[in-house]
């Protein structure tokens, strides 16, 4: 984030800024998982800073608890308004891709919590259910503390967590989590894309593979999912040929696992996250909406 309004040399400025900087990564991580949007998560964290800057730090017993409470409530409010906007979104809506460290794959729970597949499942939960699920499952906060964050009774929070977990288990699909397999398949996928080799592509795709594309009405992305290995392979070859002259594609770690990022003159123009079952690509999420690619610019 940019400058947070710190006054250089100010003791009170340090008292505000140091605790906030310490927890800022956590606040962004919570907000992104609740919202699935980089811009909206950044807005929430910025507002949390503004609210923090108006309190006297000495009066706050636990800065982390205070900041998480403010952030999660702001994120819930943001999610409610965002869902209204998403109803008029052109074509499928997908979470914004983010770059993640390669070693995040070693922590299956943490990596899974930012996967586009799980974030899409979380879209089906109510804002409160999603917030409780994120805080408990991804960050391990106890129900009593989550209850304090949300200003609700612990029994109510436990019920929200139960409903959220049940819904996630019933709606999500379990994908391969082995990082070596995922890396190898992604590299084979990219090589087939680069060569325009439909046969090689079909070999890495599951027969009933699905490709979902999010262009936001700003690119030529298909506005409906494409199903089946042959149709998906042909669509990917066409998509590859449509990329601007001079484009480069690389395997990078996106949302907890290897993905493909296409850049033109250093600017990202497309991001793919791949989800595999038994070593074959089962689901492909493609984001080409330029407003959703800012977080993967290097």
C-alpha cells in the first residue's frame, strides 16, 4: 500500500503506524479471502488504517484483534455491496488472481484458502458465513474470538461455521494438491499451448474438462463455460493465437499453485489457474479482464 499518512519523526505516528504495518499483511489476507478482489481488499485495508489512525493506541489492549475486527466488518459490508454490482457483470465472474510464494504449496490449508476454486465456492455463502469460514478455517481463530470480532454470540458463530463448512464440503471438488504433479502438468500444458498442439493439449486435459473465462465484457473471452477436452483444446489454441505479437507466457505461482501468466510489453494480459484431478486438468479459470490483472504485474 501507499503512504499511510505517517508524520515523519512523530511519536504518535509511530505508535499508530508500527502496529498497523505489523498486521497489514494479515488484514489484506483476510480481506482478499472474504472478497476475492484485490482492489476491494486494498480499499478495506486502507479504510481500516483510517479508522485505526483515529484511535489512541494506548487504549487498545490487543491491536491485532482490533484491526481484524474492523477489517472483517468492513469486508462484510463491502461484500454485500459488491454482490449487487456483480449481478450485472458481463459473463462469468472469477476472483482476481494474485501471485503467491512457491512455498505456500507446502501449507495445503493456506494454499487451498486462496485457490480460485475455493473462492468461487465461498461466493455461494452468505457474507457472515464466508467471514466465519475464512477466520476459522484459514486463520484458525477460535469461535469465541470470532464472536467478538462480529459482535455476535458464540453459539450463533458456531452455527454459521457449521453451515458454511457443510456447504463448502458439499459444493467443492477435491483437486490434486501435490505441488510436483501440478507443476509438471502446468508446464506440459503451457508447452502444448505455445506449440498450438491440440493433440498434446487434449492429452493433459480431463475428458470432461471445463474452461471458464472472465473478460468482464472488455476482451473477446467466451461468455459461457466451455466443456469437453476437444472444444477446450481448440478454444485455448484460438486464444493463444489471439494474443498480441511479442507476448510471452510463463508458469508462475498464482493463488496457491502453478498457473500461466501471459504478458505483452511487461503488462499482464491473461492469467490461467489450472485445477487437476488424477494428473489431468479438470477445470481452467481464465482471467483477461485488464482491471483484474493489476495484482500480478511485476
